[in-house]
C-alpha cells in the first residue's frame, strides 16, 4: 500500500470519528475532606476502630441512596426519564455495582435498559459490570418485549459493547433476532463494537427486501455506519427530500459520502485552486525496512507489526504531546489514557514547556484530586515525576530516600516517554502500591512518595456558607451531574443570604465542555457564547459553538473564580468564559492550558489483523478558544486578575512529617488531646489557632519528642492542626470545610469576594485574623 493511500485511509477515519464521537464515561471525582491547597500530609490515625465503623456507615448510606434511586427508576415512564435517573445512580460509584446488578434484574423492561447502561458505566475488572451490562441489554434485544424497547436496547449496545462481545452479538443477529427493526439496529451495534462484516452483510441482504420500509431502514443504517454502498445510495436519494427525520438522516449520509470524495480529492491535490500537497517518496522507508529485515542481528525484534508501530510512532513524534498511537493493550484503558488520568490515584498528567520561550517540554502533574491518595502524599500540580515503581512497599520507599543508587537503570527514562506510555506506568489494581520520585520547582532535592490505588468517591460538587454572607462552591470535576449540583448549591447559598460567591475550580480538570457550558449558563445571559472549537478545516473539524441556554441566570451576584495550575480542559473553559465576559474576577494562578479536542480513530493494517490486534490514533483535531478574545487556551491557559501563592514546604519536611506519623508522636498526643479537651475548644482550634501553640495543652512536651526531626514549632503546629481538623470532620463535627487560616490562596479569594460585595471583613470575628 502506498504512503498516499495510507494517508487517505487515515483521513477518512478521522472524518468518520468527527461525525460520530463516542465519549467514554467521565470518571467521578473525590470529595474535599479538608480543602487546604497547601503542601499537606495527613498523619496516620492511631484509633484503628474508627475506619471500619465509618466505612460501614458510608456503605449503608450508599445503599440507601441506591434503593431510593432504583425505586425512582422503576417508575420512569420514558427512556429520557430513565436515563436521567441512571446518571444519578452512576454518581454513587463503582462500589455499589454488585447490588445494582441484582436490583436491575427486577426492573420493568424500559427502565431496565437505562439500568444496564448504568451497570456498564460502573463496571471494572473486579465487579464484572461491563459484561453484565452488555449481557443484560442483549437479553432485552433477543427477548419478546416491545419492538421499541428492543431497538433502544440495541442502540445502547452499540455504544457499550466491544470486540470481546463480538461473538455474542453475531450469534444474536444470525440466530436469535428476526424482527427487521431490531435486526437493523443490532447490525449497527455489531459494526460499531467490532467492525464485523456480518453486520454489513445482513444490512445489504435487507436491501433486497420486498418491504420498502425495511429497505429504507437498512439503507439508513448503512449510511449511519459510513458504509454506504452503490445499492443503498438510490434508496437514500429517494427519501432525502422528505421533510422527516429519516429524510434528514438520509441527506446527512449522502452529504458525508460527498465530503469523503472531496477529502480524497484534497489528499490528491485535485481541488480547484488548492495548493499542491507535498508528495513523500516512501522508497527510503522501503529500503530501510528491507535492510532491517534482511540483516538486523535480532530477527525476533523486526516483525512487520513492530516495524509498523515504530514507523507510525515516528510520524507522530514532534506533534503535540497529546497525539499518540494506542496499541491493543492500551485500548482497554482508552478512557483514562485520553484524559491522561489515573482516577484511583487521583492524578492527571500533562506536558508543559520548561520555559515559555523554549519548545522543550516536561511531563508534569497536571491535576491532583482533593482527598485522593496523590493529594494525601503531598503531590501538587506542576510537580515533575522522574521515576515510577509499581508494587513497592513503604519500607522500600524509606530505603530509597536514604539511598536510591542501587536501582537498575531504566530502558527509557520516565521524562522521555510519550504521555500515553507515561500514564500506563501508573496503572494497577485496587490496593496495589506505586512509588514515585517527584521534583518541585524550588526544591533542592527530589522526594520519594508512596501511594495506593483506592476506590474513587463520586462527589464532584460541594458547597459551604461562610461567615459574613459569603459562599463557596467547589467543583472537582465537570461531570454530567455537576450543573444540577452547582445549581442546587447556588440556590441554597442565595437562600441563606449569600452576598458573594467563590467558585473554586482549583484542580478541576477533565470533564465535558457541555457541562462547563451549562454551569456558565447559571451566571451568564441566555445565548452567550462560552467557547468554540476550531480545527484545521471545516471538513475535518467543523467549528462548534457552545452557547448558554439557562432561562433564569444570576448575572448580578458578585463572583470570584479560583483557579490554579491544576485547572484544565473544561475547568479552564468555564473560568475563561466567566472572565472574558467580565462576569467574574479570577484569582489564584494561571490555569494549565490544555483545552483541546481529540478524536480516537480506529486503525486497520494487515499486520494487525494477522495478529488479531487493534490500534487507534488519539489525534488532536481542534482547540477551544476564548469567546471574546478568540485566542486558543492551549499552552496559554486562563490568566488571573489576582495572583495568589500557596505556602511552600521543602521536600525534607514531608519526610519529617511522615516520620512523626510512624513514631505515633502526633497520634498519641491527639488521642489524649481529644479525650481530655472540651469539644468547643477543639472546634475553635480547628477554626483557627492564630498560629500559636498555647491552645494545645502539653505541646512543649510533645514537641520535645519531635525535635529530632528538625521541624520547627510552626511546622509541627501546622501538621497537628491539620490532623485535628481531619479527625473532627471524620467524626461529623461541624467545622468549616475550608481552612480560613492556612489556605492562604482561598483567604485571598475571600478578600476579593468581600471587596466585590462591599463587606468589611474586620467587622466579622471569624475574619479578624485575615483582615489585618
């Protein structure tokens, strides 16, 4: 196959993907247990009895929520209503998947479709949810229910099934389903999930039916999966002029075929007035391939597939860091890789320039989810990761801190890996551990940390009323449920008399642009442009505009948007829109700058088909731009009106904090403090201790035991208060989620919000310590 033909096929695949995007379900976000945007470390709680009790209570609460949601799902009269309830169920997290499977089995047929979709969304390697969801939907398709429900179940199958389910779907299509409407949709599902030619064969056979309705359905389906044939085209041309949904669908299929032909002509430089595309002589590649296969010393290293991947990867080298080739094993984690995230660690990676004036890039931590294992280990946005070791123990990490010279050399240093390979280094089952060597700007030495894969907590939005008529809404991730949660939070704060609101988008990365647009619509007039995406051409990536649609937005309430280097993607689109329309002031630090549009494009090659392998191209096709400036946010980010810097710790202080935890110095002291101190006094310390140690009885004696760590009294006081706050929150004691003493960045946002609302902080007791 010539190089030109390869490019043509790739281009066709790109356009097909642009016309039919298949987004992976967004991963839910962690809650904010103690929202301090500082270098923080939590000492291990010595009261080992608290964990199981708290876990049991949380589990019981989740199951109660599940039962209530399933009861509501059972009453759904339409698929639209059922899927809305199913989205709320998905927010409960993967831990409830086994119970959900049993409850879905008992639902009526219509809500059962949405229920099985939720089971699939919450699927994982451990809970068998993926296969259970597909099997449940397939049972509806092959059952004896209403045709409408069976067609709907088949349509959902097309979105969730994969090549591992190919045999089941093919058997159902050929042996179990005979109703034409259902057969058409099942054929579409089979093609979408596995590109199985049995699907197109079935549809082409139906083109010869005596029933005009069946023939039209088959032709429309072939057009839908971009496999329009010569015998289907006349049928579509016949119905394309109808002022109906099927007429519009037929017209789109015909338009797509014409676009493909035009694109092929563009590839061959045959369009009128088009600049000639540079021809690439592939004889050099052919010669290199021949010499390698004939003479290279290790013949097992030069299979056609390996050379193919090496050549394809070389073509991508030098493009943007988020464009990559995903091999067969990576496609299982494609949803995480395309966000370059490891949800079970609460970490997301990005690539940033070492210096704005240079092209040299480094892999950095893009975002850290609050309350996640990465956050607990003190990892922050902007950190550089030098090495990843899977399966290490805490004791091994301690040894590495003393001496890491015994580690074997890496085949490829972590910083030289493409982002897709870099993120794959972190993957592991729940409970497994990862050791990371991290470096932060301003540190003298790097630091080894130890993190464990844990279940995600689905809470993505939290809010809190602050003293003096201020309110806080924190958005950890912009999921499908986030706009409704933000709307509820805003209403609750306004009902409580809020005079200004801080929208905290720190570490809000990933998520959907649609959700960002809906949240922006709560604060901007209806019909306001939030962002638009633009690519290289309208054929490949048409310009898409995102406009607000809320009928009753709040356009007057003073608003401060808090962002940092961990704000990216949908989060920075939201912040940028509110800033450019002058609806809000931004505070904190410039956002990361990764608002891009990517397509996951399946690839085909003879070498792959022989091995039964798969491959896909994750290709950047467009960038999101500011609604007013029209500048791309990529590599630029959203600027802040007020720059706020968090407190910094040196790397060795983290190790000293951990040493205190291992020796139970703080743990033992806190046990005595909480047992012998009035609860109100403890709450007051948690609210603010004025950076003084007098409120902690016996602090001097405890500090004498901690002095050998070389920590200052202020360092120990800081850590002590953070652990006290964590324990009180775990016990359900009502104290502010935000730390108005230590979280210097949030304190700066409070001052900006108060200024905008005309509030004098010095007159409010809770703010006296920060109003000076």
